[in-house]
C-alpha cells in the first residue's frame, strides 16, 4: 500500500508541474471531479476539460476549479460518450483547441441491471461506456499525447474501472452479442482493458497507461437507480462505510498516479520523483516501469495473474486490439450511413463515474 501521507507529500510538489493539460471524460462527479480538483490545488496554471452530460453540474465544477486556481483554465464540454460518433466529435474539438494533452483521465461509467441494450451503433451501452468509448478516445487523442511525450512532458492515460476483477472471457464472442450477462460484461470489459493498454504501451512507448481500481468510493450511483435496488445500494454503503474510500482521498491517489515517476512510460520517467524508500512499480509485463499498469485502489499492482497469464499465452493483446478495431470499423460504417440521424438513443447516466457492483470487492 502506498501510504496516503506519502502521496500527499508527493502531491505537494505539484507546483513544479506547469501548464499541464488534462481531459476528464466523466468528470462531472465522483473520482473524475475529485482528481480534477487535486490537479487545480497542486499544480501551476493547469488546463482542464471536463466532459459529461450534465451541463449544470459541469459548469459548476468549472467555476469551482477556477476559484481553486485563478491562474488555471477549465472548460466544460457536453457529450454523451456512449455513442462513438460523439467521442469522435469530442476529440475533433479537443484537437482544434490544444496541441498537446498531458493526461487523459477516463472515468465515465454506466449503471443498470438491464441485460444487453444496444446503442445506435450496435454496441451494448455498458460496454460502450466502460470500454469501447474509452479506447476510441485514447486512440483518437494519441497524437496530442505523443506531442507531450515528444516534448519530454508527462503523457499518461488512466482508465478507472475494475483492475483486479478479471474473469473468464469468450474469445469467440468478445462483444457478448450471444452470451451476455452482467458478470460476463464486467469480466470482458476488465480483461479487454488490461490487454488494450498493454497494446497501447507497445505501440506508443512514450505514454504511460494505467487501468485503475478505485476501491469502493461513494459517488452517488444509487441516485441513478430506483426502488429496492437503490435502497440496497444505500444500505450497502452504510454497512460497509469503514471500508469505503473517501472520494477526496481517491482524487489524491489518482493525481499521484497521474504525476509520479512511480508509473513511467516504457521510454522512461517524467514527473515528480519517486518517494524515498519506494521504487518504480512493475508493469503488467512484470518489468519495472513497463509502461502499462494494473493498479489497485492503494496504487499497488493489481490484476489476477492466473487469468492474465492464461490469456497472455493465447496472444490476447493482438486479439483484443483486432476485435476493437473491427467494432470501430463497423460503427464508422453506421456513422456514414446514418450521419444525419441524431444520437438520441444514448445511455441514460453515461458520463458519470460509477462502480459496478458485479465483481465488487472491498478496498
């Protein structure tokens, strides 16, 4: 465990980081918001883009960030990222406004107990928000992330989901069109995220990639549900309160992941020096500073190595990458055929940070 006092000592050195540009997809609440706040408290003249569905909430956060750091700049972009076409529009706008991005922070989530429910692009809403849209966003923005790394600046992608909750996947049905269950949905999103960030790191060694499990963080998810399920979630929060991580501490821990040399790219470390008595963490490939990291709530290495080793031996990385590109190509065909259709069939609640109760584990 990386002690919170060590994290706070490191974060306090954030003033040495000037002009960081960060994009928070799903930043209108929970972990995304708290990490953005830590960025504005700790660093010098940051620029942040808060992406989400709720304009009222997003604009309030932007105003709060500007109060925290009057020398910083913050902007809200209203997008529902359950639809890949919207993700593409977001990335085009960001490319028009910035020449580099130092950190892409992906926390958008979608909570429902319904079965497979497809978006207008034929992707399950939960898988779209928790996996496909995140990978699409990272891929689209890699030129800006590479521009940061080429300037010897921080260049990091952090996707917050459920590292360590790996499970069995269907190689013949990665998209779960035929074998969908909520448990399989989580397992597929987690395992595909693991291997996708490994592939990203191999292709883009100047950028560091992390898949983070945030712990059990109370982020208001119960407000999206109704009836007995909402009550059950609230009771769970009450009963488990000693093990629930404060959302502010989660933001501190994720800012540490964003700026510490403990998690360098494959090409080497940029950021705040590794704390005394600590070392660079092992990547998913077992190499110190490997460039792709599976991280538990406390910043230490996570991941079910038994599951990961099994699929690594089956060349899961290239398989996941090829599958993901095929889904993107299919979505692009739908975009071209239906370019005038409004993206109205979007996932209710997407763009918000939510923990998935399937696969929940105590911090």
